[in-house]
C-alpha cells in the first residue's frame, strides 16, 4: 500500500506539472536542427541546460496558474480533474513547489553556464517567466488577442533561446512558421473552449465569437502553410526534395483540424497530438525526411 500511495502521489505531481507539455520545449533544439548542426556536439550541453531550465520554469507557471484559477477550474468539465482543483495537492505544497522550481530553473543556468551567456540566458528565461506571469497572475489572459499574443511569445522565446545557446541563425520564414503556427493552435484552443464550456470559465471567451475564432484559426493555418512553403523553396538550393515536405505539412494541419472538430475535444494541442497516432506518425515522417534532406542530401 505504501508503494501504491507513493506512486499515486508521483503521478499526481507529474500530471500537475504537465510533464507531457515539456514536448513544447523541444523547440529549443529547432534552430540547431534546421541549421544542419544537430550532430555537432559543441552546443548540445548548452541546449540541454536551456531545455531543463524552461521545463522547470514552465511547471512552476502551471502551478501558479492552477492556484490562481482554482475556483474557476473546479467548475470546468475537464480542468476540475487537475490535482490542485480536485484537492489532491494542497495549495500550500503547490506554492512551495512553484518557488523551488523557479529557483532551480535559474540555478541550472547560473551553475552550468558562464560569462555573458549565463547572464543573457537568464534574461531570456526571465522574459519567458514574466510573459507567463502576466498571462496568469496579472489577468492578461482575460484580454482578447493579448492572451494569444502572450502564448505566441512563449513559443518564440523557446526558439530564440535555442538560437542563442547554439549560436546559429534561423531563417525568417521559420520564425514566421512558429509565430503563425502558435496563433493557429491558440485560436483553435479558444474555439473549442468556447464551444464546449462557454464563457463561464474564461473571461476572454465572452468577447470572442465562434465565427471569429474559426476564421482566424484557419487564416493562421493558411499563413503557416505559406511560410513553410516559402522556407522549403528557400531550401531548394540544398535539395529540391524539400518541396515534398509541403503536402506532408498540409496533411498534418488537415488531420489536426479534423481532430479539434470532434465534439469531445477541448482543443488542447498536446492532448490532441498525443492522442492521435496518425498525427504523431505524420509529424515523425516530416522530421525524418527533413533530417535526411539536411544531413544526408
């Protein structure tokens, strides 16, 4: 029974810290991957440090957000199952854990990086934490469009951190893919929240309309595909095979759309992706072909 209880407590914390959402922080490795330097080990240690720091910081933000939205989450059909909202993790423990996680995120960078890189990496991490605190604690998530802008900033800062730590440049088209793609995911999530829970669980939803979110979501998807296609055209100097990636990316977007159109889907990107084997397979195929074209082409 003790082992079962310990394992149960571990699983509660894993769920509350959103460990599955650490996948988003893999964006830190995106610049070095697309620069063709994935297997050059010089920057891997620094990227790993940045990845760990962002994971720790992200988990702290999730805790703070769930503490702040405790009463609202208890009225939400799915968020009420989160450990803090369900009363499985005391608020006092969550506060202590959030403080320790933020401290650990900075310590990882301070102890393992050096010189100007140490300072600048901490500044980028601070920007990420401040953006998310503004979103959660200061209530900026209740302001339409600003809520999506802050979410997009989080994605952008991950990529920027990766470019800085690996000392590589990244195509402007790819930056635009990240920005419009994040908007696409954000508006899709808001759309499904509005459909399934109404405006009672999030103030910003009262000022959005389903028609607006539908149009904006698909507009962002279109821009994402256009910018990705332009990047592929830019990469034709390396290999004409990059154009093969365009229809695969189209299929990924179409399959994602099909998923979030389902009635029992809250639109959370990580939940959608991890529950769909076909979508995950298409994503891995995209990565595999890109890997071949960049490193073996």
